[in-house]
């Protein structure tokens, strides 16, 4: 079912490639591997009990994505883009977002418009920067993506004061 979000992932990948234009080839951010779109170890589907959730790249620093939909219009897809840098980790950030619904049938998140959306999948993009001391680029990539995809993807979040 993550295939329903393939168009969003392609837009994100296009913008990661734009972000990579600022870096030499050895320091570029990996794009999301579309060949692994049905791999439950790569994308985590949020339809399992709380204690069975395994977040992709949980101990890493990087950018994470939460995919969902409008419960009143299942075809209306949404995305949240977040970052884990310095003292946080992808798993820790996802845990913080989802914990409130651990005993509920659906994970939800409010968008900047105040509406609640159902969540289906999470993905953590390991920037592979941990060993290079470049965790600060998680913040840069997160803001770059939000600013560059917000006109093509319905985002649940924005940057700063929600521009």
C-alpha cells in the first residue's frame, strides 16, 4: 500500500537531488530507494501493535517522513517531514510523535490547518553523516525539503512559523 505514496516519494527524491547539488559526490545524501517500497524493514507500516513497531534507521540521525491520509477522503494523502539531529535519533523522534496513540486503533497527527489525519507509514532516511560529524545537515535538508515540496505535497508541518 505504500505504493499509494510513490508520487510523493518521487517528489522528495527529486528535491534531495537538488539539495545534493551543493555537495561533492562523496558527501551527498542518499535518495529514498523506490525498489524497496514494499520492504517492511525499509518503510514501517503503522498497522501493528505498539510494542511490535520497528522504526527504520531508529538509532541514526537524519530526516524522517510520516505518511498519512485525510480520514474523510482517503485519496487525499499527507506527509510530515521531520529531522533528528544532535541528541535525538530517528526512532526517538518517531516514538515522540506516535506515543500518544499507542493504545488507539489509528495513529493520528494534526496538520498546521488544525485537522487530524490518519497515519499509515514511517520512513527514516539515514543521511550517513553520523561518522562525518555533519548532523547539522539534517536540519538543512528538512527545511530545504519542506520549502521545496510544499506546493506539490500536502504537508502536515511547515518551517519556523509555518510559512
